[in-house]
C-alpha cells in the first residue's frame, strides 16, 4: 500500500478515537449535574416535610396556650361559685363551666392529634434523612467513578496525541493540510474505506474503474463525491 495512505489510515484511526474520547469527556459535566440534581430532589423532599413539621409544632404550641387559657378560665369560674346567690345564676354558672370544660377537651383532642401528626412527620424525616445519606454515598461513589474515567480518558487522549505527532512527522505538509480540512468538513472522517464499490465516508458509489485502481495502483485516490482519501482492504 502507498506509504502516505498507510500513515493517513493510522492517523484517521487515532483521530476517530480522540474525537470519541473527547466527546465522552465533554459529556461528563452534564452527567455530574444529573447526579447533583438527584441529591437536590431528595433534599427538597426533606425540606418540605420539615416545613410541615415546623408548622404543626407551631400550631401545637398555640394550642397549649389556648389550653392553659381554658384551664385558667375554668379555675376562675369555679372560684366564683361561692359568690353565686340565686339558683338561676347557679344553673347558668354551671352551664358556663361545662362549656369551658368542653372547650378544654376539644383543645386537648387537637393537641393529641397534632402530636400524632408530628410523630408521623418525624418518622418521615428520619426515613428521608437516611435516604439522603444513602443517596449521597451512592452519588459520591458515582462521582468518583466519573472523575476516574475522566482522568483515564484524558490520559488516553494525551497518549494518542503523542502517537499522532509521530505519524504527522512522516506526512507531507500539504497532504496533512488536506487531511485536516477533510476531517473538519467531513464530520471527523477524512479517510474512508471503499467497500463493495461504496465510499464509507459518503455512502455514494465509486466508479468501477476507480474501484479497481484502488486495488492495483500505489497512489493516493480520493472519492469523487466527498473528496475523502480512499483505501481498499481487499
Ligand atoms: Zn465519498
């Protein structure tokens, strides 16, 4: 095979790998962002439950104050009992005490309900906290894996660039410049295989005569459709 073509094929192989690895490297920040979003969403759930729990606690404290007021009221009413003169007044007084006590029981019911609610929310928070912990550990591990993969990819790219440089040193400057031009315009493919009379760069037919020449002549040929360097494996 033409020596230049051999270099071009090797160069294309390396460049395809570099392009692929660089793409993988470029995708990494968005992978990391996705992981961060996963943590934020669990944290957000935790904050929601916490806000609810705080509201319940506030309500409960308010109810405790109301309860104390109700207790005070009942005590005051009871203390006044001895001052009552007539039977009518007494009946009305007893009714008032009953009402106050009823109110007190209702407040106590509310407090009980709120305490149960608070218990439930606290259990929820504990559950979510342990989920957050697990999630964070999982994500930290994944982040580490991604960072390691990134480092490895960067190392591979840097090794490939070294190989690339040694190949370029064997290439004619003009051929290299044509190659680079094709690589840029040709979506990362500057050298294409001619397979079954089809250019694998543009997937157009190759004239039969050229297809034969590719096999027998030690020359640099290009695809008449896309201009890519062509080679034949068999
Ligand atoms: Zn082509």
